[in-house]
C-alpha cells in the first residue's frame, strides 16, 4: 500500500504545481494584454509598466525553485506579485465606458428618436456615400417610419474573416419600399482600428447604428469586398414590431449608460439574441451565437428561415454581392434594396420558435 500511495501523492503534487503555474502564466498574460490595450500614456510608459509587470510575474513563477533554499525570498516574490495583481485589478475595475470621446466619423453619433403610437421619428440615421473603406461623404438624417407598415425582417451576415466570423445586421422593410438596417458596432475612436483581442480588453464601446442599406450594406459588399448574405426571417407582425422597438430601447440604454464591447459576450450577435429572446422566449443557447458565421444554420434549425428549401439553397440565393455591384450608388436606396432581394425566398410568416425539448 505504501508503495502505491507515494507515487500517487507525488503525481498529485506535480499536477498541482502544473495547474498553479498555468494559472499564473494566464494571469501574467491577461495583465500584459490589459496594460497593452488600456494603459494611458506614452509608448515608453506602457513599455516600462509591461516590463515591470512581466518581471514581477516571472520572479513569482520561478519562486518554487528556491522555496526550500530561500523561503523568505520566495515569499517576498509571491507577495510582490499579489500586490501588483491587486493594483492592476483595481485599476482595471476602475475603467468605465464613455460617450464623450473623439469618435471615428462613422460612429460619431448615437441614434435617438421620438414616438407617437405607430409613428417614430429617428434622428441621426446614417446614409454615408463610401468611396473607400476608410473615406466617405457623411450624411446624417432624420427619418420618419410608420410601424403599422412594417412588413418584413431580414438577417444579413457579412463575412470578413473566414467562415466562422461574420458581422450580423438586421434590416426592417416597410410597405412603401424603404428599408432601415440596425447594426450593433464597436465605437472606435478616431485613431483606432478594430482588434479582436482589443475587444476582450475594454478597448471599444458599443454603438447602435441605424443606417440606410445603400450605406451600410453597400459598404460591406461593394467597398470592402466582404461576402454578404441576406435571409428573410419569419416573424409575426407583432414580433417584428417588438423587435424594432427593442432596438430603440437599446439605443436609449446606450445613450444613458454607455457600455464596453466584448468580443465574446457583448457583440453584434449576442446583443441581438438577447433582444429576440425576450420576444420569443426559450431559444436555445448555442456556440453558433459566438461563431456568428454559422448563425444562419442556427436560425434555420429553430424554424426562422424558409423551411421549404435547404439552407444551402437559401445561402446561394441570399448572396447579394453580384446584384449589389450592378446598382450604382446614385440609383438610390430603394433600387439597391430591391436588387439585393431579387430571388431571395420569403419565410412563411410566424415561424420562429423555441424547439421542443
């Protein structure tokens, strides 16, 4: 019995040390990235702080090697790291989102509105004319919509980094032929560019953009060259209205209480899911809500798309790029919206549901 217990204890000690080392390395890595993305000051200040953090963390990581020979030194190393970690976490927790930064022009304004019954007046609807992915002629408009004329909802997924990652947009169509697209986007400062890693480290706030399709979809399909797919979603008239109003509520919330974007938990897909989940309760959580490139398959599986055709057929018909490129900007919004929907199957009414267990 003694022979079998000793190796087991030794193995458990080795395993415990390995787990602690991995946790410590992960903590050091998190701290380094937090400092890199969020510490204010000159590059020299950031580099110096990174160096001190990594040095303290590295010494703490090596402390077990001299635990027996120099226990006081090992204890001092661990205490130094704990003090540094507490300081770092306190600073991190003190970072708060804001609405008053020097924003990039395309996210500089926030949507606001007034509502009287079915009539809504939206302020700061974006209708930019894009010349390159970085330059545009800006237009911010005030528009009026009648919710009683709301007759369709479309989901658009725009692939910008492989098959698993896409940006999700929701477009509302009205009886008069107009369409309005809502997009949950990072709110970049003027000198910032998007970073997936930065999205985990409070680098960006969230903004809700309401935009003309001739702006926000053309930008992706024609100017950036992303692959863009449009799917008609089956929602009842009441659910369509509730979803539209949910976007307006989200705009109110972000104006009153700015929020940080998070690549994993608070992004263009998860925020939309949270809104839809309140309208159609019981929808299942799924990895495809994070790997948003596979979101159409998720919506198809819960009955949200035209079930009379295979998903691949809907995908082929929903690829808007060839049609979008045939319509010049000056043809107007309605011409662009009609063209990108040519041949796209329409879902059958009230089809989105929570699957039975």
